[in-house]
């Protein structure tokens, strides 16, 4: 006799799990054919082997290559217990997850990339006992649900908690630095310390399913940034046109990245936002703002965070090998060229300066010799440099090319950040604002110090007006001041209004291209 349809779910569930109660460990680990022997209606008969076969088939057909996809496949390949099939069949936990997944379109993503339609359809089939074809027989439906729920859950939770892309990976494999037939090296462009999903995160996320803590967990993984919430509202504003949405989405993604530290953690910090070509130095309610020049498209300013520890006044500039090879090598033997640019050559092994008439091509090609521009007026670093630890040898500094700040496109440097108001920034960094130190910095930045630091070269005559007692070479920044070099094309100004900036390095396009995994 065929049982009434409304009574079948109870029989199916009871049969599935009747044999589980006597097993130690996970209650869903030991499903056997004996568990279903009392079910007489063939289309509703469960078979654990067939369910697992369907899960394996889903794994084989899943070609997605994101970390979350790998973790979902790995879980079932290791013969771990099922997560979503329990004593109640497929219970409210699936509905809880669907309530989050059903809103991924509000993030600008496609529901199909999170298998929302497939999950919803299979849930409806299971609850309506609508198993009408071979593709939709009960064991296949349950196998699909088990795998698709886990895959979608890990995709969503990982993306919202850590970001849907890994900036360290994509940006540090963006610009080729050098290559040959075997090796390729890339320029480092991203060195902001941040959190990434580890095995413990995925293990913990899956335990939340088993412990019925999905709702709390998925609320906890949501981005915390106030800017994220503002951008989310803007993305879903009916007045926002389609052309604006990609820019909003990529800046929301930047807000998802869980950095080790944020500017807002500190009362005093320096923030450089590359697309805005501006620097803001914040000390409580006080804001010092100025224009900056950054790296060109070919020599981008890296994104990083560090701490300003020292200011060097009238720094010498050790010229990079790339500039020597491109611009200086052809002037070997031209002592007037070196004098005009105030360059000298130093043997790094002995520390001694090479006589101008001995600067040959061989010397310039030898990496044991440094080409240096003496400090003072006309130096490419300007009259002061602000040093902080980083792996790129980039800094904030003054410039002798003041005209750059009147340009709209201020991508002009080899990676360093040129600041419009260096003296004001120096005063800002001082903790106690000692008037004597401030006067000495000002004097040193305007005095004629030509020939200082030249290893006792006797062909340089010190100007009579120079007061050596007022000259200061270096000032420690104590306590050190955090500095953040970031990249936002939508960011609040000092009045809290969100401003829009050009995507000067094309990073928005790079991020949006990776969103193809979710759109």
C-alpha cells in the first residue's frame, strides 16, 4: 500500500537516522542500506551510497578554483560527515543560509555563482517529495543539496570575512619587473599586513553548521567598516546608475579586507590615498592636507603601512641602478655633466669619493660604485625626507620640482611620494613642537649647504653665511607616527563626504575582472 504523501517525510527521516543512534562519534557518519530496509516506496527510498556517489559526482564536475571551492571539495574527499542532512532531514539551517545567499545580488554578485537557484529548487523538491525523474531522484537531490550548501556557505562566509579576492596575490603578480625564457619576476605593489583564511577558519565555519550557529556566524563575518555600509547603501540606491556600480563594488571589496591595523585606530597618523594625489596628516581633530606626487603607471607607488621614524634634512640621493643605466651611463667621462647635476661617485667598499676625471663607463657599470647626488638645493629628494621601514626603498620627501603640484595628474616619481608642504609635515610629526628644533629644521631646509657630507672634498668652499651651529642633519620621530599608503577611488574627505577619484593605476579594473568568479 502506498503511504499518503504528507506522512512520507516522517517515515523517510525516521528510517534514515534510526540506525545512527547507537553509533559513537558523529551521528551522521554510519548510514547503511539496512537503515532503509523498511521503506517500501521505491522513489522515496534513501541510499547512503548513492547520496555519497552524487556528492562525488558534484566534486568531479566542479571546476571552480577558489580557495573556498577547494576547501568544500577537500572536506568530502576526506570522507568527512555530512553537514546538512540531520535527524530532521534538511532543516532550518539551510533556510538560514539561503536568507543570506538570497541577498548576494545586493553585493553586486550573481545568485547563480552561489548556486542559490539550484539549492532552492532541490529544497522544494525534497520538502514536496517531488522526485519525478532520474536526475531528480531523492538520493541525487540530497547529494546535490549537501555539496551545494557547503560550497555556497564557504564561498559567502570567506568572501565577507576576508574579501572575495586576495590583493597580495593579484597585485604582486601584476607588473613584470624582469623575465627570461625560464623565470619571471614581478614588482611588489602590495605589502599591507592583513588576515587571510586559514584551515582553522574553514574548520570553525563547518563546525558552526553542525552546532546550528550559522546565523550568528554569518552575522559575525560581515565587514565592519563604516565606509562599507555607506557604499552598500549607495550600490542599492535606485538613483545609482549601472555605470557607477563597478566602482562602488571594488571599493566595497577594499573595505572587506581585514587589515592588521587601520588609520582610525590611532589619534595621530599620516594617510596617503594614491588616486586622490593627496596626503592627510591627522592628529585628533586637527587635519593637515596637501597635494602629493606619486609613482608613474610604470613605476607605481606600492601600497603599504609602516611608521615614520626619522626625518633627514638635506639628504643625499643614492641613484637607483635603473636610472644610472638609462640616463647616466652615456655621460661617462663628462665631468661637467656630473658637476651640473651635483653627482659624485663613491666606492662602497672603501667609502672614498672617485675623482671626476676617473668616472668611466666601467666604473658606472660596476655595482661596487654608487652614484650619489649631494644634498641641498636642487637635490631630487628636496630638502627633507621622511623615512619609514619598508621593502621597497620608498619614502615621503620634498622635491626640487615644485611645479609638479600644479598638475592634475601627479603620477611623476619612481615610486616615492613627493609632498607639497614638507616643512609643515615635519612640524606635524614632532611630538613636543620644540621651537628650537623647529627653527633648526627651517634654517637647514633653506640654508646653502652645498658640499656638506662630501667626505672632506677640498674643492668645495663653504658659504660664508652658513651657521653650522644651526644646521641639523636628522631628527628622530618619537613616538613614531603610523603612515598608510592606500588606494581608494571612493573615499570620504575631511568633511565626511565621499569623493570620487580616477583609477590612476587601473586597480579598479583588475579587481572587477576577478569578480567574474562571482558575477
